[in-house]
């Protein structure tokens, strides 16, 4: 029975691998061996890229940078009042106001 589990697990893994790899997909270079990745990218690790090749790749792929999303301060502030816990606190404040427990309302 243990052998069947191993066989089924291998079968599932091989099916998953088959599903994720399509014929036109490029390999994930983060998982590749360093030499294989350098070969696929046509890079000599001792020389690097020429200025011409670097400019060509910059034009083709864009800069190698992560752009930070800036969010207005007022939106960050309003997000603090959303979510399940915030809604419970707001509901408790409303109930306190309805039943005239103003001390609790102010504290909440």
C-alpha cells in the first residue's frame, strides 16, 4: 500500500509538472542552475553585457526596478476604519450611543 502512495504521488507530481510547462513557456531562471541561466541569457559572467546589449535589453524589457505604489495619507487613515474588527468597534460605539452610554461611546 505504501508503494501505491508513492506511485500516485509521483504520478500527481509528474502531471502537475506537465500542466505547468507548456511548449512555448520560458523556463523559470530562478530555479535554473547558474551556468544554465547564464547560457540561456547569453551572458558571459566575466565580461557581463556590452553597453549595446544592455541598452537593447533595457529598451525591450524596461528597467530592472520595482516601482513603489504611493498611497495618499488620508486613504491610509480611512483604511484603518475598515475590516471586521473595525466594524465591530464601530457597531459597539453606535449601540453605546443608542442606549445613551456616552462614556462608553467616547471611549470607544
